[in-house]
């Protein structure tokens, strides 16, 4: 893993290396729209589909779920994939698909909450630092430097050691860990925008700091933040799964992907299916947001956009 | 350069000061009476023991004096004693840290050794199926949960290679081969995402460099493709790779903390999880402090090395 922006290449995106055609037909309105451009980036589109799929699974999981994720059935335990249990059953005979759908609910819920906290708190801190400058800027950004100094997992573990385990605290811990990323991300472009003429004009007209930040600065820093939100979701899913795997995150019997993987290790030699599918579920969710974030960056970066 | 080094060292000291303050305050943030929680699992709690521990942790002093006492202890290499074993925290960590650092170092080595040929292959074979395979693997590998890979490796080795010593740890000095054999699986599991990340960056930076003017000049003066690649292009293409290595060391360290749990390796990861479960806060504080300090120093060294390698880095 790399920096909470899962360190994708700072070069050309993952688009196919085609030779540009000499004559280009003018793009239709649909082709120039957001989705039209997304469709022409197959990898980003795949990420978008995966991310939507995972979010739907998290939101509708309990409705789609073929079985009760907590219902035990000793006679049906350790089954492989079958028509009745698409992804098999675990050591208590619980349906793996049902548990994964409910696990997505926890994983995605915690990750969305964590990145939401980090975005709100981080962006506000970054904007305030840029706007006021001076000692306010220095104090905020120094605090952010200190938070960034910790290895990610270790800081999350330390926060959970204080707060105690559980889904809510895990979200809070990951949120604290990711806050400095958003503070830095919001501050840098805000500093540039605050120097532009129209912002000076707004100031001269007597706009309040809150209005300047909300109306004039925020729209200009939104694109990189949206990209970072998507990429951070990708790593937050992995961090949440790691923490649950370590026993510090979501507590049983609530289904959680990291916890499922951890519990299934003990009975793996009898049936590896729960381990295989719960890990695959983590990978797909994280991969989806990562690819989508990459595609989003290509789309939102005007320097890469074709007319 | 000298000025840059001094500035970086001052930054580092400031960050470490902030880190120490946060770690010190950590125990004070625990909701409720920390001492009662720490002793919670014990059956023979007497008011005497509570008072003793309170004094041992310095909790009877005003908070700034507590911090001063704790910090001066840390600077003298005294991180307090483990609540359960009574052994000095530094001793407990000293026994575990080399294990974690060994896995991290081996993983870094493995990632670079695997990523360089893959990146070169993908860049040279641009547009072919070989390039496509490497690129797809590099994208998918980036988000591979290393603990999952570890669990699967453990499963396959216990079924198909049951004689392989897949679990546990032997010190290198005791049994070098046994040490490397036991660390092979965790190292592969932890470094795969980094292999993917480095391959991807090397490919794109190599492609960019191979399109630049000086490479065209080298080709036109008749240099062999090999010489162009290794003498001219590679050195420039490695610069972004080195930056990413610096960033990723932290992720590697995080991965190692988790993978130790999978392979029952006695490193700091297992130490801190155990310490949290038994509410051994001095030990938790000590691990977080030491590992973060190591991490911060390594990051600074990478930055300095980077400035030294690439003359274009500004020391501003």
C-alpha cells in the first residue's frame, strides 16, 4: 500500500496506449458529458461499476441476502459453493454470501464515515490555515505533520487502544488518521485561489471569510478532494479490514469481512471457502474505489481532458 | 546541502516532540480511571496496589510535571515497566523490534528486485500482451490485502508442502536458512502491493524518459539499445521510484504489523496487540513511540538520500 492516495502513478493513467487517429469526429453532447468520458476510460469505468456494486450491496444487503447471516445450521457447515449456498457456509453453517453482504454494510459504512470525518475536518482545517495564515496556519499544519508522522496502522491501533474496540471507534480512528491528508490537499490550492483577483474583489466588497471560503475557494479545491475521497475509501476499506482482522475493529457476532477472514483461519484446513471469498470481497471493494478514483482523476484533471 | 540537513533535522525534532506529546496524552484520554482499567483483569486489586501503580505512572503529579518526568525518562532510555511482567519496556521492545525490521527490510528488497525487471519488461514491450499482463497485475496488486495473501499462502503450503516451516520465527544468527525459509511467505505477502506500485511507476516513468530528447540523442549517436536503457534512461527513471519507496515504507511497516499475526511471528505487531488486550498501556505507548521514531528517521534519511542523488531537488 502507498500513501492513503494508494500511490498511483503520477504519469498517464491506465488508459490503453492507442495511436491517436488523424481525423477526429466532433464529440456528441453525451460523449462530452461526465459519463461519456467515463465510458471511454474502460479501467475507470470498471472501477465505477465495482464501486456502485459494492455500495448497492452494502445498502441493500439485508434485502438481497438469501439467508440470515447469523442463522447457524450445524448439519450444513463447511460447505463449498452450491445452489443453496452460492459461496458456501462457515464452521457454524452460516451462509457466506449473506455474511459478506452484511459485512459490506459494516466495511463500507465504517469507511464512508471515516473518510467523511476526515474530509470535513481536514478540508475545514486546511481552508482555515490557508485563509488566516500566520500562527494559525503554523499551528494547524504542524499538528497535521505530527499526525502524518505515525505509520497509518499504528496510529489507528493507538487510537483504538484508547477508545476501545468497535465499529464506531474504528471509523473515528481511521478518520483521525486520514484528516491531515485532506488538510494538506485543501490548503495548497486554496492558497493559490486566495491570491486571485476575483477573491480580492470579493474581499473588497466586504464578503465575510466564511462566504469567501464557501463560495469562492471551495469549488476550486473540490476536484482534487473528490479524487482523494475515492482513493481514500479504497485504502480505508483495507485498513478497516486489517483492524477487524487484528480483533480491534468490529466485534463478533456482527459480520465484518476482516473478522470473517480472521475467524475462518482456524478451520481453513476443513474448508478454505470462507477465507477465499471474504478476502476476495475485501479486494474487490478496495480495487473498485481505487480504479474509480484513478479514472476520476483523469476526468477531472483539465490538463488531460480532450475538447 | 548542509543547511538543508540542519533544517530537516530541526523539523524532525519538532515532529518527534509532537509525537511524544500525543503519545503521552494518549493514556490521559482513556475514558474513566486508567489505573482501574489497567488493573481490571486482576482479581487481587487492593487500594495499595492502585496507589502504587498511580505513583509508578506518576499520575499523582500535575500534568506538565508528569509529561516532563515521562519525557526525561524517555530521553534517558527509560520507557517505564511493563505492568504485567514488570520488565523494562525498552527490553521488551528491544527483543521484538529487530524481527519486525528484518521483515520490513527483506520486503523492501524483494519489492525492488521484483519490480525493476517487471517495469522494464512492461515499458520495453509497450502495447503487447506482456505489457498488458504486467499492467493488469500491477493495478489489481495495489489493493491486495496482504493478510489475505498470507492466509492463502499458509493454506497452500500446509497442503502441498507440509514440510515447509511456514510458521514462527528463528533468529538469523541461530539458523540462517531456517530464518529465511520462515520469513519467505510473510515477505512475499507483505511486498506484493509494493511490487505492483513500483512496477507501475517505473513503467510510466521509463516510458516518459525514453521519449525525451537526450535518449533520442543517445540513440542517434549509435548507442546500443541496452546502453540507452541502462546507462541513460534507467537512472532518470528511478527517481520517481525512489520517492515512492520512501512513501511506501510506512505502508510496508503497517503490513508487517498485521502479517505477524498471520504467521505467529514475535515482532512488535504481536507485542502491541497483546499489550492492548491486557491493557498494558506503558508497553503500548513504548511500541508506538519507538516504531514511529524509527519510521520518521527512515523517512528523513530517504529524503536526504533523494536530495543527494537528484541534483535538481531544491533545498528550499
